[in-house]
């Protein structure tokens, strides 16, 4: 690639990124795969190493501030999904970064750029922007390209995790961790159903059936959350044609109806 072509390539990439480098060599290094470099020290491998850490820092800081009631385990799970290699590669492909990669001859003949190479170039560009413009510059870039991914992850990983929401509420308001009581199981070994109730302290909430213990516990937790909010129980136990709430007779210490209630997520970006 001639210097003129290289400069044109860089300018097009800067337009795609939305950031103009004061040190163009950083952009060139970020786009240079080891196969297209004179030696590995001038490839994007070192930048990829730094970019991985910066991306983790960004995601940790963002989810920490956006979800103040999320437990450490929930934050860790979110971070691991958001900063995965698949996510980085998906963003690279969506932004068309493969057009700007500097590759060796063997790589250029491949019909498609490997996922690992796409993930590497995204992390390398993150590091290059950070080194060139500092934290504010790279945070602005990441806010633009990562927000949708974070929203999708929250919707998938937290939005349906009723056990986590109930645990946050129980620990915050009552200083206890919810337990899940197996009331009954039915069916053959290869196709069992489980009847489970969530319990906070001595208060047991309406139980729910599920095709696995995990599913039944999530449904039981959702029943508990809806009960606390005064909403209809979504997984009521059916007796004949009537839906009833089964609450254990030993519910000696009911949770106050007028007290604080956990909030079921209403959109991808909020736990409240």
C-alpha cells in the first residue's frame, strides 16, 4: 500500500470512528495485524493488550454507576458478557473495520477476516484512542459504540433474573438472603417438573412450577417480586379452573405491604 493510499485509508477509518488522531502512527499500529507487520513489535498486539484492560475499565465503571443495587456477582456477569471477544468482533464487523486492516498476503486471500482478528483490532483502536486523546476521548467513542451492546446484555442477563432482584431487595431491606423451598416434584426422571416457593425470613411467597429447578426458582422469585409490588402473581398454581396463590401457613412475619418494594426492570437500561 502506497503512502497516499495509507493516508486515505487512515482518513476513512477516522471518519468511521469519529475521532481524528494527532499521532497517526497510533492508528496505523492499531490497524496492523502481525501478518502485515515487519516485526511483531510494530503490530497491534501490544495495543490489543492495553485495549482489553481499558475496555474492562470502561465497562466496570459504567455498570457500577448505572446499577447501584446490583450485587458484585451480577456486575461480574455483566462485564464478562459485554467485553467478550464475540462482542468486540461484532462491533468491528458492524463498523466495517476489516476494510482498513493492514494484513499479510496470506490473510488477504481469506474470504472473511477471522473473528479473533476483528476482536483484536477493536481493542487496539480503543487503546490507540486512549493514548492519543486520553480517557475522555475513548469514553466518548465507547459510549457511542457500546451502548446498544450494554443494553442488549442487560436485557438478556439481568432483565429476566428475578432471583437476583429478589436477593437485592431482601438483603437491602431485611438483611437476609432468600431461600427456595422445593415443595413437590412430579413426572418421570427424564421429564420432571418442580414446585418451588421463594422465602424471605419466615415469609413464604406463592410457589411456581417449572421444568427445571432453575426455571421454577426464577418463576418463584418473580411471584415474590410481584406480590411485594401488589401486582398479580404471574405463575399462580392452578387448582381446577381457578388460579390461587399458595402461601405457607407458617408465614408468621409477613413483609409489610406499605414498605419498600423491589422494582422489576421496565427497560433494557435500568434495574428499577
